[in-house]
């Protein structure tokens, strides 16, 4: 199983420079993942804080505008009731009119004769 081609490959790999990871590789990788998660979280946090209340306020404004225009405000007209507290007022006015119209029964004319 000693293949000459395979031996050359191992010789070449043996001469290659060994790549060692940076001592801060893990810290940088974890920091990048946390930053990505924070960016995603900040999007949803901003949406929940500003976007959702704004969307609800807009929806309520449209709702009240549409139903405010469509519904007619029917005002019930209540009949004005005029109550006569004393019916004698009208009788008194009628009596005064008849007293002024007749000169014969006038008290003022009778008193001038005296």
C-alpha cells in the first residue's frame, strides 16, 4: 500500500508551515456571535418599543376615522314641553281685555263723575 504518490504528499505536508490559531481566536469568535445576537435582539427590542405602539396607534386612528365617518350621529330631538303653571293668567288677560274694551263698566269713568 505504499503508493509513491502518497509518499510525496506526506513529504509535502511535512514541509508545510503549521498554522496555529491566535490565542484570542475563541474570544473573538464568541464576541462576534454575541454581537450578532445583540443586533438581532436590538431589532426586535426596537420593534417592540417603537414599531408596535406606532402601528397600533395608526390602526386605531384608521379604525376611529372609518367608523366615525360611517356612523351617523343621530341626535334625538326632545319636544319642548311648555307647561302652564297657572291657567288663571290667561283668564286674567282675557278679563282685562274685555274690561278695557267696554267703557260702560269702567271704574275710572265712574269715579270721574263724583
